[in-house]
C-alpha cells in the first residue's frame, strides 16, 4: 500500500497461445472498504506499452464490469499498472488493508460455421469405423474368456463332487 500522495507500480503480462488471437479482458475482484470506494480510495490505472490508458478508477468502480483490453495477438501483451493513494487520505486509513485479485481472461472466437450443402448433408446412416469394429471384437473376446473360465470352473466342481461321492463312509 503506497503512502498518501504516492503510487506503487506493478506489471501484468498476457501470454497468447501460439497461432491464435483472443479478446482480452481484465476482471477486478476483492475491493471492499474505505480503500476500495470513497473519496480517499486507492486509484488504479492500467496502461499498455504505448502509454494508452486502458482502465482507471477505484477498485469498486473497476470491479463493476469486465474491462475490455483489446485483442491479444501472437505477441505477449505487457500491461503497466499503478495504485495511487490520494494525498487527502488521512490517519483514519492507517492500518487498513485491501486485497485485490486482477485476472486477465482471454477468450477465443468460435470458428465460423461452414454451411452444409445438400450433397454433403448427413444421410441418416452412421458410418461404421474401425474403432467400433474393434470394440465389438474386444467385447466378443472378453465374453469368450468369461465363458471358458466358467466352463473350467464347472468341470473342476463336477470332478470334486464326483470324488466326494466315491469316498467310503
């Protein structure tokens, strides 16, 4: 927390996924109390590398809605922030704290839907793929193994029953 009339600087880095562009937004969470809203609240400012102000306000103001920061292209986006406590902040704010969570959220556009031509429209018959044939073969093999195990168990049980009946009393 800066002293009254002073600022503290911080940086945020948004790193894109390779080969994609995304809309980038800032979400601010956690701002309550006298340092988040009011005449002596902490003022946050966020700028890009060119110095353009992307967002500015108190924590309560910035938390009201997502803040659009533009498009995150193939290169990382470096953002610079400052947190300034107004010079009018008095002794009443001593010992006060403020925990903020600043989240950068990138959202990719959904690829456009390609219209289906009548020739390429599904015919209503599902295709038989190698995976489904393989699954049926595995199921048949499993059932055959279970059948063999049950037959072997029955043979062992019937032979032990025969031995038990042949014993003299």
